[in-house]
C-alpha cells in the first residue's frame, strides 16, 4: 500500500493506493478523514460482514 499527501483547491488531502502506480487512488480531505475515524468500528463491522462478497 502507498500513501501520498497532497492538496486540492487549497485543502490538504491524503491518497491511499493499492500500489505506487494505482490509477484510481482513494483521495479525501480532513473532514472525511474525521468521519472515517469517528466511524471506524462500523467500518470494521461492514468489512467483516461483507469481505469476500461480490463488489
């Protein structure tokens, strides 16, 4: 996994990538990062319940 920090319209962003060459990184800013942190337990439950199922 690779991580890059950047900026979009003056706002700090972070991009999570499966590989350094990932064409479609998961990029978000501080507000969405805070939402993810605040809901980490629900996200973990979601992954546990649905991992391996068709996307």
